[in-house]
């Protein structure tokens, strides 16, 4: 599996109202890698993911999946959304089976894989419960199981834990990392949380806003034997602080931003 | 507090309301403050109802009206579902049809009666079509709205798992909108009942509406009351039927 994003730009709107949200994005993801995209809100990181998923089309540039141009959504690129996207009328098991049934897998296969992936996310006892009977963390685990059961080549995770409480988020991060380690899946994680990205990803891209672009890429080759200890380790904290400083520098403070927009309305600014 | 809790049961207070009205009616009627010609007592109405029932008129009328309602409304259900889904999920279809439906919706359905009589005569067809016309647009627009509010995450999740066109409609859109569609059908059923009575007032040989207009001619207010109560009770039963179907089939949404 090889996913490559080459020179991708994206604008929304037409003519004078058109707004450039992504400028010249380049990314590569290979089989078995865990890559993260970190940026503040407005950096267009979710748009990158939607482009890769095929839910939006780039304005320019190309996205290739194994040398095939991405033209639309497909089961080779699974996705986990931030907001709970489970089907409320289906039990946890039927949610997990949903993608496999869409693809027309045979019944026995569906049944076995559903049981297997529910067990992978530790929810075999909740198979018959409905989404509203599950906690937020459990719902996201079902969503992850559902995405994996559909057998994608790469899983796109769009702030998967963004809506969860801090304690649950930490245990979910450890869960996801262990899952990746065990199953050898390929993952692209979108997050605004640097710690989350550094804990799990081997490569972290930092994105800057207005227009969204990748400003820095770091290889995070850390010893991930014990994630909760890693959170406190000095090298980890230093790397995190370094990148946090980089992110802070990108987010101009509101006063500077106001001054700049004032300048542009008087016609002295020509930059886009 | 405990009294309040004891009263807080789904049926109890509703029953109290109905019984209070009946009691009030009985009191006013027995005091003879209103001419009995205008306000018959509950007992008289019950008597008239029993008489109609024994003659077989009541059941006959009810079946005639119910048949028209079910015929016209079934047609409306069958046409509005695909139309509403198509309008809700395809922007071009919506742009093509929404102004048209919005316009026709504001034309009062009873105003179509003369036209329907000219086209189709005095038989069953114009009555069934009136109910169809009078409920189709409301049903369609309510279904369209329900489709437009299907969360995009649900659609996009299916797309990223390999879902295609019709699969998305049958496996995501349809189950998601089912509760709202059932509710729309239940609410607009009331309009179907209004229309069947209006149609029968204009031209019919039997039916609850026809019986009411005949009763008016002979100043039989007790029979008018029988007709009104019968219409109300049948409507209530249909409403409860829809609620039952909803509770059985859309447990997740309640």
C-alpha cells in the first residue's frame, strides 16, 4: 500500500469569494505506518483527510492510492469521524457488520469477522447493545471496529477522540496504539493535540493555517514500550515543547490579526 | 408531590379530560338551557348511534369513508416516499420540483373538487384523487426535509466502507428517516379525513360526511353528533395504529 498526495491545493467558493484552504500539500504514507497531521482549527487538516477519503476533490494536484488516482470514496480508505457516526438503529454488532454487508461478503464471514473485531476493541459483551446505550469511548471503539472490519488499506482517523473526556481519551490513545502495533494497520491521524500525535505516530506533519500548509515534518522515533511513562519522559516533553512553540508561532494573536485585516481594507496589503 | 406522581400516567388525565367534557355536556343538556333541537343529550346521541348501527347504516358509512381514505392515502404514501427521497437527496430534482410543489401546496385541495367532478364524474375516483392530491404535497415535503437532515457522517461513513448510490438510500437514508416518515404520515392522515368528509358533503351516496349533510337537512343534530364522534374515534384509532407501528419498528428513535 502506498498513498501519495502530490501538490494538492483546495479552494472553496468561486470567483472573488474563493478562499484557498490548502496550499501545495505533499504527503506519503506507506504500509504499516502511523502518520499524524497536527494543526490548529482552520489549518485545513480535516480537508486533507476528506480529500484522501475522496469525499472532496482537490482544486489542483493529485492523490494516488497504489498508483491509482483517487476520484471518489472507496472501501480501501476507511474513515473514523470525530462525532459519533454509528447507525443508531443498529446494534454494535450490526454496526461493525455494516461495511462488510455493503460489500456483499458472505454471511459466515461477516459473522466471524464481526465477533473478531468486537473482541479486538474489547466490546464482545456489548454486541447487542445500541449506540445510545454505549458510552462515548465505547461508541468510538465500535466506530474503529467498523472501519477495520470493512478491510481498508489505510484508516483515516479524523480527531477520533476529540469529543471524549481527558481520562477516556488517554486510555483510548493507548488502545489505538496497541491496536496499531498488533494488527499492522496503516493509519493517518488528524488531531490538534500534539501529545496525541507524538504518542502514536512515527511521523508528524505540522500544519499552519490560512492557507493550510505543511510547515514542518518530524520523525518521532520514540521508545513506546510504556505510553503512560512516555508522556512524562524528558525527551518526549522537549520534542513536544519544541513543536508546541512552532504551532504557537503560527497562530498569530488576535490583535495582530485584526491589525493586518485593517491594513488590507485600506489597500496596503497585497499578500494573499 | 405524591398526588402529582399518581396523576402522571399516560392515559389517566386524557380520560379525565374526555369524561369532564361528557359530564359538562350532560349537565348543560339536562338543564335545558339550550334547545334540545340544537344540543341533544349524550343519551340521545347514543340512542341515534345505536339506531344507525342496528340499521347497518353506521358501519356502511364508516366503511365507505374509510375505504376512500385508505385508497387515496395509500396512493399518497406510495408516491410521496420515492418523490420525497429523490428531492431530499438530489439537488437538481429538488430545484426542479420544490417551487412547483410549494405552489400547488397552497392551492386548497377542496377547490379541486369541481374540476375532479368534471373530469371523473361523481364516482369513487374523484374522492380518492382528492385525498391523494390533498396529502401528497405535505407528505412529500416532510419526507424531503427528513432526508435533508440525515447527518453527513452517516452517509460518508457508508461511502468510505464501499457503499454505492442505491445502497446508501436503502441502508442509511431509509432507516434513518423511517420515524419521521411515519410521523408525517400520521399527522397528514388528519388532512385525509378532513378531505373525505368535504368530498362526501359535495357528492356521495354513503359515507360519514354524507350522513352528516343529510342529518343537517332534516335537523337531526343527534345524527350529526354521531357522525362527528365516529369520525373522531376512527381518526384516533388510526393515529394509535401509526404510533404502535412506530413503537414496534423504530424502537431506537423513541
